C-alpha cells in the first residue's frame, strides 16, 4: 500500500469564507492554528508554555538581499543580516530616520598561533574596522610586524607601547618608529615595518594595536 | 480591521463570526509578516525566523530573570540606542550596557571613529604633514567627548634637518600625547628628544573617550 505524501500545512489568511459551514473551515482553522503554533515556538517561547510566553529564546535572522533598505522611523533601530563579500553573514544596523546602514559585526574573532616573535589576536569595531593586537618581542633594530588575517585595505591607526626599560639607563625604552606599511598583495596591507629610534637601541618588546578598514 | 480577542461569542451568528475570524487571521498574517518570515511562506523550515528586528523604544529598562538577557532600544538624549541587560531581577548589581553610539565615521579617510560597548567612542587616524608634524600641534577629536586615553606612534621622517643633514629615525625618539582634554576633547602632539623640530611626517593616534 502506497504511503500518502506528507501534507504540507500552509497558513491561509483567507479563511473562513462567507458561505463556509464549520465543516468547510475546520481543516483550514486547524492548519492555521498549527502553523501559528509551529512558527511561534521557533525563536520564541511556545504558545502553550506555562510561563514566559512572548519571550524570545533565540534570534535567527534570515539573510537579506544586498540592496534591502529597511524602513526605520524616528525612535527605531533596525537590526538585520546581509552577506558580506569575502566574509559570511554579518549584522547590520540602521539608525532612526532611515540613516545610512553600517556593518555592526565583522569577520570572525579568534587568535592565531604565535610566530616569529609575535602574538596575533584580532577583533572588530562597528563600521568594517578590524583591530589587530598582540605583543612583539623583536631582536634587533628592525622588525616586520605582521597583520593577520591579511584583509586590511587601509591602515588607519597604529599604536605601540614598550614594556621594558633600558638595561643601560633604567629608563623606559622608546617605542619603535614606523618605516612603512607594506602591501603584501595588491591593495592589501600585511606588514608594518618598524625601526628603532634614538641611536642604536634595539626595538624593545612592545604591545601593539593596529586598526584597518576591511 | 484590527485584531479582536473577544470573538466569537456563544450567541454570535455564523455570518458575524465568519467576518471576525477572517479579520483576525488576516491581522495575524499581516502583523507577523513584519520582522518575521511570513506565515504563508513556502518553506516551513523558516517559520518563526526573523528578517529584521525593528525595535521600538522602551520607557524603562526591562527586568530579566535568572537565565535571561534582554536586547532592547532605549532613548538616550532622544536618540534610540541598543542596550544589553544581563539578568538583573535577582542580581541588582547587573546593570544595563549601552551597545551603540549615536554615530559612526569609518571608511578610507585619515580621521575615523567607531565605538565599543559602554558606550566608549574609539578614535583612530593619522596626522600627516610632509614638512613635518609640528611639535605642540593640538589635535581636537570630534565628536566631542572626554578623552580617557590617547597614544601616538610616529612614522616617516622629513628627510633633512633644515638643510644641515640627513635625519634618520635612529636620531629621533617618539611623539607623545600630552595635555589630555585641555582644551576639551583634545591632546597635544609633543615630540621627544631630537624630534622637537617636527621631523615626523606622520603621527598615528588612538584615543578613547566617553
């Protein structure tokens, strides 16, 4: 005996019709209540829960088309996701009065294994800014500070802070000087080239932070 | 027609209830379609999910029970801001945290700002002058805030010492941010030893304000 195909339940906002008797409408009522129940229990506390009905459990945001502009009136904030080229789906915000949207989250957050006398961490700031940070322990008067992952299109800020003192004078060492920001591939900056300042002191160990547009 | 929670009544005629029930189902579908995947969408895998979260401003910070958090919109100076509320109903020390700032300026310029939760505004950028960034130059950061931190890193050299010789980074020290908030939301670029004539061509800055 063939198994009947599973019925697809769809919400019907056009029920009941004027001449429907209860027998006509009963199935669509059941379907509508079932879809309402199924919809509400996803991302929300179920309708038949004994407490907290109306609260959200989770917030799954479906990817929106690239050219979507959500109406955002005075007093409102819109939160939504769009796919970002070279990344994944990211959260966007649009402020009240239909202001320009901006990307709130950015790329991923994690650390990369230390390498070549440098530790690597990165996070983001709203507005497509990636923040690289960590510690360098150079040996010598020059050092190539690497920024990974290599997705920086424009280096907007660099800050270096030594955390050692001079063995000769006991005074804090000077931070290194930036010779150049180096493109490691066309349009992508991957290295900040450093050089010691003030005569022959080697570059001291430093904490670093680099801001870049992606 | 708006949603009616008081229908049908036991004495209602069928024709009357039909219109009211129809109106309620239509209202439910119409309201749900705001912010959510439509109830009559073709893929039930997406039922209940959201397309956008449009948040109306709340008058008071919400209460959150144990195991709960809340994301909400509350006006700050008349401007809607996104807030995070940790569980606070039984732990009063848990306070709301503002997640957004009223504006943002990022892109490809030399003067940008963003924000982190707090709300703290994060300024980053560079001061560039081929003739050398002057010692004592006052940098005012906008939008105006009380600066909590400012740090500088120098890059590029002018090339010659007023015609008297080649300048190398090896003869320079660094630039420092002094006079924080004097005048308001500003700092002064102060060059260290041997940099007093302003040999640095670029000074990168990072500042945080509130």
